[in-house]
C-alpha cells in the first residue's frame, strides 16, 4: 500500500501559476512534476477562485503571540502538568488501583 504524497502550498501555487500561464499543457506539467493532471486542474481552479481575496484589503493574518504571552502559556502548561500528576498519584492512593476504578 502506497502512502499519499503531501504537497506544500508553495509547490501547489507554483504549479497552479504555471497552469494559469498556459505555457505548457496540463499533461506536460503533470509529466514535469510527476503528478496527476486532475490535481493540477483542481489547484488551478482553487487559485483562480481565491485570487480575488488577495485584493480584498481584509487580509486575515495569523494572530501573533508575544514572547511574554508565550511564557505565560508555558507556565500554565507546567502548572497543569504538576496538578495532573498530583491528582493522579492522589487518586491512586485513595482508590488503591493506580487511579483506575474497579
């Protein structure tokens, strides 16, 4: 059984742009990049459909997390891990089964 290949968005954009330019046929592009022509057609269609979003002016950027917020989140994770471990050991003492109900 073969695994599916995963393509990066940069690769898809590159191939879709070449398909939009129509310097090579879809079959030629498929042979060049060793992918199925149907994938190229789908990527080209998606690129054309989403092209208008680049000019909306309402570009949604990923929310940036400051170093300070990141430190707070890491501290919270550490606190939760300590609490979880404490509760797991306490429940094993109370139940006597390693934390599992009988």
